[in-house]
């Protein structure tokens, strides 16, 4: 999955939203659990405060005392984290306290006093001398026979609930993690299912270029069907343009054939320097017309959608033909190509390109020619499929500094062999029309190696 693909964009954006929502849910659930724990703890402290209030009375001198022991033993253990005290409001002096408090005094923060609930209870957090986190409540009452309010305070060890909080957080993270993984799998399945029509369209377009079908089918989803219809119209328009081009090329060939023939006959029947010059120029005209008509036909074929040719049968056929032609030289022509390799183009063009290359190799080879064709994996070069075709011989080869000249039109580096010097340039032009290239290098036997890169069907 590439970074710039639709699948990655959809999956990444959905995953990011899901992660943000899960993080917010985790934060809110943890906060709600924390608040629920505090409310429950405050209720426990409230119950303890009611029990202490019912057990405190005034002595004859007006000071408070306990009528009996407190049932919860934690208030008796020194520095247990569970404390209660009775004091005068806003005074640091403790009138009555639990045995666990020892010499400590728990001060009520001023901000807590201003945030009492409807029952007059103030809730706040504190820390004792041992560093324990405390949760405390304070409420003021006027005892029977008293003329002033007394501050009753109960505090509990809130650290005891840390294990519950940690356990809840671990469980919450595990559940949300599993939920996130499930959502990710569901998103991947959704994206894969949702984008499947695009993959089917891609395969169908490959089949059109490979000549297996002519048009896209019409059962795509309604969001994609207009694109498929436009592509079908484009394919149809391409076929029509190519057909008109072929027709115009044929018409031009017929239109020029008659005037050239008339001029040739007239010049043949007339003697003199002018007639000879006319015949010379007519031959040039005929060669140029044939050259550019052939080029136009090749260009039209190269732009045709759906043309394809099997490579291995073409190579074997050319090898057999050239072996028979050069049977007196005992040339060994070896072909190595997979049976399923296909050229994306006209068979005639493939035969013309490879035939010229192999014929040139036969002219210069001493006795060995090897033709190889391999498939380049799809996507390794600009997202297209290519085939690499090489023809190696054991001839004299061409020096590296002269290989570029060999591909120029009409250029012949050695006049000892027959030829016009147009073959290599025709190969290069035809390959370029298909988006391919041709290169010359040294073969493993110090001869010449032609390397053709042409489009293929994967």
C-alpha cells in the first residue's frame, strides 16, 4: 500500500479519527471512574462521620468526649491513614481526635470551605505526615447544650484505591486496544471492499490493452460507471482515429503512386540530361514517400489500443528463417524466452525490429548468436510492464565511441557488408513510438549486443 494511494488515505484518515475518539473515550471513562470512586469514598466517610457525631457528647465543662469506642479499628491504629477530629471552626486546636491521628491536625483548605454541598459538607484532599494521600470531609454541627458550632472531620486513606484505579485503567486500555484493532481490521476490509471496483476497472483496462476485450463492462457502481462510460468513449474514439489515420495513409499512397508512375514512364521515354535528373529525383521521391508512409503506418499501429503479440514464437520463427538463409555459414542461433511473454504492440512491428537486429547480427557473427527475452516485474519502472530483449553475437563488435553513430539514419560504419544503413534507425524509431529504447553494448564474446526495451503485458 503506497503512501499516495486512495487505500492508504482512507485507512489513515479513518484510523486517525478512530484513535482520537478512542483516546477521548479512554480519558472520559477514566475521569468518570475516578469521580465515581470519590463519590463512593465520600459516602463511606459520611457514614463514619455520622457514627462519630452520634457518639460525641459534651462534658460538664463544655468540652466534647466520646460516649464509647469507635467500631472501626483503623481509627485506632497510629498513622493508619484513617483519622477523625473535632475542633473549633477555623482554629488549629484539636478538641477531640482519633488515636490514629497522634499529634497531627488536619487543616481544612479555605477553597474547600467555599464549596460545600447542599448538606454543608466540604470535600477535599490532603496528605498526612507519612505521605499518604487522604480524602477528607468536614461538616459543622452544634451539639446539644453547646452555644457554638464544632468542626467534625473524617479522613480516609485514598491510596488504598490505587490498585482499583490501576486495574481499571489496565482493563480499559486492553478493551479499547482490542476495540481499536477490531476497528482497524474492519476499516481495512471496508476499504478493500469499497475500492474493489477500481481494481476491477484496472484489470479490465489491462485486458483492453492486451487485446482480450474491447470495452469496459457496464455493471460498475453508480459512482464509477460514468468514468467507465467516458473511458469506453475514449477507447472507441481512439479506434476511430487510428482507422481514419490508416485510411488516410492508404489514400495518400494510392494518390502518389499514379503521378510518380506517370513521371517515371515519361522520363524513361525521353532522352537527355533533364530526363536523367528527373528519374534520379523520382527515385528519391519514391524512397521518401515509402519511408514516411511506413513511419506513419508504424506510428498508427503503435498507438492502437489492444494490440499484442507473443514474443517467443516470433523469435523462433525469425531464428529458423535466418538459419536457413545463412546455412552455408553454419550459424548457431539460440533463443531463450518464456512462453508467456507478450509484446504490447503489433506483431509486424516486433518482427521488423527484432528481424533487423538479428539480421545485422548474422552479417557479422562468426558462428554464435544468442537471443534472450525476459520480463521486467510490474511496477519496477514507472509503474509499467516492460520486456528486455537482447541479441548477442561473437563478431568483431563496435568500439564504444562509435556505437552512437551506428543508430543514426543512413550511417554505415563498414561498407564491406551490403545494406542501406536505415535498419538501425528504423528500429530506434519504432521502439521510440512504443515508448521503448535501444542500446548497444559489448557481448560476452567481445562482439556486439543489442538491448531492446519494449512494453509488455504482465
